[in-house]
C-alpha cells in the first residue's frame, strides 16, 4: 500500500477505534486500560471493619491510636508500542507485513486515546531508530502515525537487522511506571527471550506477530528464487516438490510454536495477525478475550 492509501485507511479508524476501545476496557485487558496502579492518598483513624493490613504502624505509635493508610486508584496508564521497521517487514503481499503492523498499531493508538491513556512508542530495525515519549491527545497519536510512515522500511541498508532485544531493553529503561506495552513484529530475531521476561515482570505486555499466508502454505509455482531482505542470501526453491512444501510448512510451524511457547511461559497475551486479515476485527477478538491461543 502507498503512503496515501495507508493514510486514507487510517483516517477511517476513528469509528473502529470507538468499538475497539470498548473491548479494551471490558474484556481481559480491562484492568490495564482502566488503570491498575494505586497511589497513597492519606491516613485516617482506624474504624471497625478496616483491613488491619492497612494500619500505618509508625503513625499509630506516634499518636497512640491506630491509623490506616488510604489509597486511590491511578486511572491513567501509558500505552506504548514497540514497532518493528526492519527490512523483513517489507515482505508479504498484496499487503506487506509493515502495512498491516501500522494499521494495527494505529487502531490501538486511537483506542488508547478514546480511553484517555497516554500513548507513545519506539521503532527499531538494526537498532532503536526513534522514540516518541508518551503523551495524551490526538496530536500525540497523529505525530506517532506520521513518524511511523516516515519509518517505512524502504531503505534496505538502513533497515537491515532486527534489534528486538535492544528495543525491549530500551522500553524497560524508558518506562518507569507500570505500562501496557504492545510489541508488533514478525519476531525474526534472536536473543529477545530474557529481555522479554524482564519486561513482562514489570509491565503488562501483549505481542502481535505479523504473518503472511505463504508461511502456512507454499503454492506450487515451480522453481522460485527467494532473497532474504536482511542478508541478501538467495534460495532457489522447488516449490512444486511435496518434500519442499512439507519442509516449508514444518519450519514455519516450528517457528510459530517456539514464539507461542515463549509468550505463554512469561504470561504474555499474544496472537498472530495475518497480512490478509481485517485488523480491526482481529484486534477486537484479541482484546475482548474472544480469541484464544
């Protein structure tokens, strides 16, 4: 899709985001998008029925009478997207992986705005290429979308490499308070498991793995030449051979299984999003809890 086509489609997301925002605050993610932190507010004298675990022993000892701590819920939260802009995201068709990733991210951004959350994110390829600190409001959303369009991985040399681990570590350093972090990538990278484990311990993390129908089944097209966009390595594939098709499916299935196992291990909500799927429909299923892995 061209830049103009992407912008035109994104401009229609306001209504879709309204529905998605309702799913975000009513489904499995409701505690996240409504805010789940608590902040100390004041102390008052103990009353019958108060939880003794809230007693402030220092204040009670000072005044010779039991006092309890009162807290208020922190309603605002940060929604932060880690978006993969590496060269491998340029693959797929007729909709590229990056096109679908951008559409999904934009829907989430507008939904965060609808629920009154701060929104920000970072982009990565061979390193962290850009960081937009979390802010509230439509201007912050549009600034992020325009930056995402500018980050479109069309420059092969600049976008080669996938520093997913470095991007996750950067998010850990940037976000001091517990946040909702959504990673959108093809996850064609190494060494990101431990950084992800640390991130999920301190934040609520969701993962969207962008996939293409060719990963599920390779059509019989005869001898086809493939070129790795990251390394320029060339493979001449006999796509009509049943043995090749079986190996291709097994390799992609194993890669999906490994990703699924890692996300499940660290209790990360996750789903695969096909480039041919309707992003709004699939995200609504995912965030409402109607879609299960």
